[in-house]
């Protein structure tokens, strides 16, 4: 027998708990993405809201608004010209990071919460080694190269021999998304809480402070990076390979 959510909630004779109703609704990735686009809330917050709303998007939006998490996107057009530059040194001076994060007022920039965000992002950059702040920072040349590599990998995989072009294209797009997750700061899982991305973290802080917050830029230094190895080291490596 089909039982509606309203029936389960309103009927005193129902043997189903409200928590059981949550599990009956299918929460899809596309549903979470749609809710995030409409509210600006984090992915996990959207998933939780949809689960609690039994998959009903309007109820999920209302829940996020009540928690103050659905207003972040409305701040996107504001100018964030204040903020702070922070640094992080790791491994006894072997890795160093400088990051600039902006907000709208000096008042927010001086709060402990904002300063902690700057430190957390700098630490994340040291650990995760992102190459870009956002997807928009990835050059078309770099994107085309990654797409070419992904397509070649898909074509060389025997499992894809008889798959139609549209399936291959989905595989390529999936590998590009993986590329973004590995190299784009806002797309990377946050090192202190991998359940959310750095982008989700920034969205949460935007909602919490009531101001637009954005990561503008970063630079990561690693001791010896880019320097040529000494000749004797190179010779040892060659001898080891030959021997």
C-alpha cells in the first residue's frame, strides 16, 4: 500500500517513525546540486535538508533559510575589499603558504572566526597542493589538454571498446571533474572535514558572518622545488636503473 508522507506524519495509528520516512525518499546527487544552486548552501547542508524534508525541495529551502544557510548566494554581488593575508609554515620550514581571503568589512576581518578561516585555508593549501583557486582560473589550454588526456585514457581502456560516443563523453567529463577535485582549491575536500569542500566552507562562513567572503589568491612554496638535482644524484639514479 502506498503511504504518503503526510499520512505518516498526521496519522496517530501509523507504525512508521518520521525518521523512517526520510530513508524512503531518494536523495539524488542532481537534487542536492539543484538545491545548492538555488540556495548557495553547502553540499552536506543541502543533503541533510533534503533528507529531513523527505526529498521536498521547497521544504528543504525553507529549512535552510531558517538556519541562515540559504542567504549566502544573495551576497555574491557585493564587493569584498577587506580581509586578511595569512601564512602557514609546515614541516620545519619545508613548506610555506601565503593566502589572501577577502570580506566586506574590517570588523569581520578582525574576528576570531575569520582569522581561523584564513589559517585553515593556508594549512589546507600546504597539505593538498591545489593549483588554482576556482574552476574559472583553469586556462582553456590546460582544460583542453586534460580533456585530451582523459579521452585518450578512455579510448585505450578495453572496457570501453564497444561503448557509444555519449558514454565515452560522460567518462571524459567524470575524469575532468576528478581533475577539478584534485587541483582546484574550492573543489577540494577540506582537509579538516573531508565531508565538505573548501567552497562549502567559504559558503558557510559567508552565511555565518552575513558578508561575502572569497579566497582571492594563494602561493605555495616547497623547499628545493624547481631546482635541478646535483649531477652525482642524477648519476646514482641512472646507475640504479641500469643495475
